[in-house]
């Protein structure tokens, strides 16, 4: 739009329509045809509309030009310059009375779209010159012209920099009328003189630019009317009330001059100009004059017509302060034509029309326009639909049919459901079901809404909860129980599957018989046991991973003990031959090969969240085996590790929603963070509530330790120094004479894991083998038959059992 408004006058003159019959050359015709084709394909392309109109003006095809302008105005408001061009083109074609009415309508349409002092001046001059009743000074003509001037003053008379042009035109017209009054008609002449004097007084009370020159002109005019005054004295001959009003207006102008100076900066960008307008508007609103605020908003939207911030601010101000129906309708209509993509404006438009008690036909028309627009997000379409439904619900007592509400919300569900998120879709369907039940008095329809929602989102716990809640509110205990029976065995995210089981038991405790309660317990108990077992397995897995991460380099005594145990197993002959060769027989190549093998095994063991328990077991055994065989305790080659943990803390009990950025913000007050390693599950990629944080030096690390037990996202976290050597020392001192230990709990080396009653021949602490009898923490799909290793063939197991194990494993991994 700015492109058209900023066209220089020379370009406007050059674009005037050519004489009839003087069409452009072939190239111009091809250009017009190309633009017509472009508009057929994209009728909302603003720039193409502008170019098409300019080409038609040059070609002189007035019929096509009129149609092109009407078509563009159907979609967009035209700029004041475009309205001026249109009016001048029509004036140049004919001066008949019929054409006068058409041009007058064009001017009327133009001044209603944007505030333009120039357009108002042209409109006033045109009516004054071409309207016979006005030019002949008939009573009807005088009344019409004065009404038009008053409208112009109302629209732009408070424009600080250009409003004086309208006041001057008004005075000049009245002075011209005074000249036409004959000398003998003293009474009429006196009335006219007083009318002009009143205009001067009104203007001098308004803060406008060049107020001093207006005062001088007033005193000169009074002198012409035989009211002598001293030109050297500013207020000599000026009534005291006018003097007081002038001084007040002058002070107001001086207060606003700084804002006007900023707006007059021709080199300012649109963003800078917007900020200046917003500052100016804030000042005017604090002054408390709604008329001045409205004029300033009109100036702002005329210069920045596609600024949604201005339109939202303007309409909100009118809703709060003026509340004049005609003004509200006009401003909202223009706002939504300039910023069609802003759903907030459409929502406020519908609410404003409802406040002023507009007809259902008008509300429906605005709503239909809104849903045909292109909004950036699906949530904005939902807001528009819900605003319409809310309005219909509030007005149903006025005699509206419920079918209208049902049709609107059905359209919303059909149009939006494929793109809505789970939360928004649940909100929409819950509201729909509520309306069907409460307003439509149709319980079957409400249940139909929920059943359809279950088909699409049956794995969402909240869907079942709200469906059950509706049945409970209606007192339908049997139907609610049926829903619990249908959903208790389903897989829900997080702890949802457990929650629904406990909810069913509570439901039967409060509403059912003893038989109902016993049945619910019988149904949910196996499920709850599965969940408990899964949690125990996850806790044990986390403990095992924590041990491996904190102790990447096992000590010699542990390696020997582990190596001794491994040599007792049946292994391939090739491996036994390589087990303990004479040291003198080992070549440097063999050393390098075995050391590389140990490196790979260690890497596999420390990739938390990316290995299964079998991989942890295998990598641990390989690491111990190669270390004992190569005897590299005194080797010059350092042992492999990812992190040296010299300035590292271990953070546990982290909220599962927290991410690396949350941890970084948590330690931002102490600084020094160099790396954050948040441990995640391999399959779900979700946080496991554990993390390692590296610091640049001990000073920052000590400060981090002081944040122990502070809250991160509302949950107290535990912070301890990460020290691999500590785990090594505990292993040296830990084993009892019987040679069995339990997996340590996080932060408690001596505590037993829940439910652990290990036999005397159990593996020592740090050994995470899960073969043999140590299976009560492992998923069934991971547990191997007693004595079976990865080198053995898979035992014979029925396909049904394997399928069951796999299904259960998949279920657990999705939690």
C-alpha cells in the first residue's frame, strides 16, 4: 500500500487515462492480459491489482478501469491517492448531474476508509463547485454544505499539523456567503458575521499548528467589522474567554510539538514511526480526551494501515471508552479489511457486535468472512469458531435454534480436527458434548461425541476421564463402570495406566457394591503388579548404569575376581588358548589388538541409555577379561574414558521435564559450566532424571555443591561430586567374607535395592550380570535361562511365549 501512496505527482499525472480510442501498443496490451491472468490465479495479490489499474489508466479503457478498481476495493481498502485518481478520472469524463452523484459517492467512500485532509479538501471543493444547490446558495444547498464541513471538522479538525486547512476552508466558504447577502438585509448579515466569528473562536480553542497567524487573521477580520483593536497588542480586542481558551490550546500544542516533530521525520522507518505513534497515543490517552485519541489513531492507521498493533489498540480503546455503535462498526470493518490475517481482531469484532446488540444476520456475515481468511495457526481458527459458539449459546434465550449451535461446532470439528493438537481437540469435543447434554438435552448425542473422540484419541487418558466424569455428573453409575472396564487395560502415557486402575478402585469404593469392588480389584491387580515390576527393573537398571558411569576403570582385585569367574565358564577352545599365554610370547601387535578391544568394550559400557542389560554385561566381562590377560596395569597407554570427572558433579532426582537449558539456568548464578550430560532413555529419548555437569574449576564446583537440595522446576535435586576413584575404593573395602553384595542405591553404597535377597554366591557389587537366578529386576524379554550365554544357541521356546514377552517389552518401553 505504501508504494501507491508514495507515488510522485509526476507519476500520477503520467498515469492519467488516455483519450478514448487511443489504446496502447501491442506490448501494453500483452502486459494487461498477463496481469489479468495473474489476478485470475491470485485475486488477493495487492501489488498486481495496483499494476493492473495503472496499466488500464494509461490505455484509457475506462470500463475495464472501473471494474478493476471495484474488484480491488472488494478485497482491500484503497489509499487516499487512489481515491483521488479515481474521482478525477470520472470528473474528466462527464460533468452531468448523474455523473456528479457517482463522483460524490466515490468521495464519500474514500473519506470513510482513511483520514486524509487532502481528500476531504478535494471533496469539499468538488461539492461546492459542482452541486447546483450549493453553488446557487439555496437553503438546502447551504445546509448540505455546512453539514459536510462539520463532518470534515469532526474527522480531521483536531489534526495538529493539517487540521487548520479544514477550518480555513470552512471560514472562506462562510465569508463567501457573507458577500452574497445584500446590504439591506442587516439581520441576515449579522447572523452570518456571528457565524464566522464563532468559527474563529472554535478554531482558536483547538491546539493546532500556526495558531499565532490564525489569531492575527481573526483580529484583522474583526477590524474589518468595525471592531477596532491594537495590532501591536496580542490580545487587544479579543474576548477574555477566547483569550483564555487560546492560551490553554497553545500550551497543549507546545506539549504535543515534540511528538509532532518526531513524526515529521521523513527518513524514519515504519518501525520507528510506529514506536513514535505509540508514544504519542499513550500521551493522548493519559490526557483523557477521546476525540483527540481517535483522531490520532486515524492518523496512525492511515500512515501504517497494516499494523495490527495499531488496529488492536484502536479497537480496544473504542470498546473501553467510546462504545458508539456506528464508530465501532466502521473501525472494526476497516481493521479486518486491512489485517485480515489477525484472528484477534475478528474475535474482538464479533464480541463488539454482540455488545451493541447487532442482529444475528450481521454476526453471521462477519463470522463467515472471518473463517474464509488465512490465519497463521490452527488455534486462531479454533478461537474464531469458539467465539461464535459462545455467542450463540449466550443468545439462545432470544429464540435461536440449538441446531445452529450444533451445526457450527460440527463444522469446527470437521474442519479443525485433522490439525488440532490433543489438548485443543479434547477442549472442543468436551464443550460440544456439554452443549449437547445441557442445551440440546440429548444425552445420546453427547455420548456420540465422546465415542467418536475415543475412536480418534482413545490412547489419551483425559478423554476417558472426561467421558466418565460426564456420566458421573448425570448419575449414570452403570455406564461409568462400563467405561472403566473398557479402559483400565489400555496403554496411557506416563503413569496414566496406573492412575486409571486406582481411579476404578476408588470409584467402586464410593459407588459400587462389594462384588463390584472385588471385581475391580481382581481386574487391576495383575496390571498394577506389572507396573511395580517394571519400576523395580528401571530402578535397578539406573543403579547399574550409575555404577558403571561413576567407576569406568575397575581395580585389580575386582578384575581378578571377575576374570576367575569367567574362566570357569565353558568357552570356545580358541578363546582358552589365548587366555593366559606366556608374557614373553605376546607380540606388540597382539597387545595393541587386545587394548583396542578393551577400548571398544569400555565405550559400549558407558553409553548410558544406548545399551541393553545384555550389552552392559558383555562389555563389562570383556573389559575385565582383556585387562587381566594383557596385564596392562603398568602400561604407558592410559585407560580409556570419556570424561575425567575432575570437576564434575552428579545431579539426581531431576524433574523429567527438565532439559539441558533448565540445568544451565539452574547453575547460571554461579557460572563456570562447561558441559552438561543429561542421561536419556534409548528408546523413548526421555530424560531419566540424572545428569553430569562439568565445571571449569573447583571454585565453581564447590559453589554448585552448595545448591544441593534446591528446587529445579519445583523438585529438590541431589548434587554430589562425581569421583570415579571413590567407587574403586568402596569395592576394595566392600566385599564380605561370603563374597556377596547388593547393587547400591543412588547416594547409598550399602543400601539394598528393593526386594533383593541374594544368595551367597551372588556376584559382587559392580557386577551387573543378570544371568542365572538374578532376574527379578530384568524384563522378561531380557532374562535368559539358567546357564545360557550369548555364545550358546537360543533354547527352544514356544512361539506364543516369545510373542507374549515381546509384547510386554514393547509395552514397557513405551512408558
